[in-house]
């Protein structure tokens, strides 16, 4: 390993190199998007995730990473690890992304196949293009650019998770059992994004999340609605009443024992911008109270993700014996997710009418996260963003989503700085149909990360 740091490359030359790497980035992102790597065997075969993991491992080996390994995590999935040595005495930076993706939802609603990267209107469309296969390509592009200008100035650990979207916690459990593996001086989580396309942003907070399955049973089996309807207790109707109890008339989340009135003092989200980003239909009200930022980043938010009941097509005139739903609850920093999960389950169980039988099950959980944006690594990131986005200053914002691993890493390495950046700006429509990534954002964020690593290495000398 080198003992004398290489001269710092000119920023313009580094930017030109990142730009020259874009065709390769697109080609590799297309290969990675093609894997239908949804970490749910009920929807897609496990072999798709295994093949994606092998692809990621091969990419790391090709870049000179050592100790590349497929980590079998306790939830039955695989995360990919590798280590790229840096100059003697240089700090170590952990780079994070995930290769698993959300299911495509309604494939017929996609304007192009969800697992085929397609260029349209200046964007690249495909499931995982922004969240978060594009994040892994961003890491690779930054490292490749630095290699062409004297080498990567830090030691790099790369971890690419295989079940982030499922919230099953496999990598968290693995990290807790092997705490030395992911130890680093600073951590860059590449699974967030800019507040607005072209506005460089670090994410300061993440909401925690819990997934609870609730099932209601009332009868030994379905009954003819003409013969028994009106007296026989309908499990689906009972479930609907139970789910309705989770919201106030204005749509605010209501869970007994959970405080709903947090406020957000940072970067605000104008309502007209949010309506446009969320594609709210004309005349339809937003739900909740307070500012949009309050509702997204400082208050709990409940969502019914799915209901087990007969579809309209093929439905029979029956009183239903059972019905079930999967519920997501997001909570802001300062709220304990484990305690809140208990409140949610108790609320659901108390609200089921007619003494119907009810069971609840916690199927996923992650704690909220708040970064220390006054730490020195943020100075290095702000300088990098100022160069990569001329005329712009780094902004800090919250993110309503959850990355449970952040809290695990913060607990394991309390002195380590954690930064959240990425490609998931509003136009990306992550988790929805027609997810996409801006190639300009991929280029600028790759340059940002390369400049950050240079700045950070210099700050540690």
C-alpha cells in the first residue's frame, strides 16, 4: 500500500472522468435491474436474489475488492461484503446499498417492462433504478473515477444488503453478531436522495417502521348472505371498522397512547410541490394537520398495505368468516418503535367489534434514526456537493422512509459518522410503478461521492 498520498486530482478532470463512465454505468445498471430480486419467495423465486448477489460480488471482485463474501443472514437472504484496502494510515469508509427491490405492483401500469432498463424522456426506468441498485452503481462509479486519478484515498468496505425492502432485519442481526465486520470511521448510506432533482441534500432523519398483520375471524366458514346476512357477524366488515379506527376524520393517525403532534423545523415542503410530486388528484384533500414536513418527517403515519379478502371479480354472495390486513406504521425519531408496535397491536385488538376473534403479529420492525449533521464528515460532504452542484449549497431534510440498519450501525459504532445520500428524488417514484433514475443525478452524485472521499481523507491527515 502507498505511504505517500497521491496528488489531489483537479475537480474538473475528475468530473470529466465520471461523465465518461456514464455509458458503463447505464449498461451495468441495466444488467442489475434485470434481476427480479424481490426478497419474497411468495412472489419471485429466491434464485433471482441469489443471482443478483452473485452479480454484485463479481463486480466487487473486478474492482479489486478483497474478502468478497456472500453473507448468509438470519432471515434467509444474502448480503454481499467486500474490502478495498487504502493507503497506509487512511481512514476507512463503509459504503452501503441494497440490491433487493420492491415488487413491481401492477406490471400492466408500467409504460415499459419493470425489469428492463428503458430510457424515456431523459430518465432511465426500471424497478430498483433509483432504489437502490442505482446506489450501488453510484458507489462503483465514484471509486472507478478515483482510480483513474491516483487511486482511492481511503480504505473502503462495501456492504450490499439483500432484504432491506422486506424489513426482516437479517443484516442487522448479522452485524450485531459480527460487530467488527462493518466497523469504519464513517459510513455513507447510498439509499436516500435529494429533496428535489438538482438540489444536493443529505438526509438528517429517518422514520422507524413496523409491520403488523391483523386477522379477524367470526365464523366456522363463509355463509350465504341471503340466508344468514343481517345476523351472522361479517369478518370483513369487522376488519374494515378496525382499520377505520386508525384515522381521525382529517386522516391523521390515531393510535391509543401515541403522541401525534410533532413538528419539523428544518427544510419545508410546500404543499403545492407535494401535491405535484405525489400526483394527488385535483380536488382531493391531503390528510393530516400541520405542515407537510410535519406530517412526513415528525409524526406517525399508518398505512394499510394490503387486505386478504375476495376480489370483486369472482366474488360470491357470502358473509365472510375471516379477513386479514397488513399494516405499516412509520414513527419519527424520538419514538421507540418496539414500544409503539405494542401500542399498535393493543389498539387493533381493542377496536375489533362484536367480540370477533382477533390475532396480531409483528412481522417487521426498525427504529427511527437521526444523524449528527454537525459532525466533521458533513463539512467534507458540503464541500463536495458545492463543487458537484455549482451554485448550490448542501441542504438537510428528513425522509419518511426507514432504513433500520442505520440504528444498528449507530449503536454498534457510536463514534462513527453516518451520512445518507442517494438517487431517490421525488421524480424517481420509488416503490411505485414507473420507477426511474435521472442519469444527470447519477453522474452528479457519483462525482459528489468521489469528491467527498477525497475531502474526507484530507481532513483525517
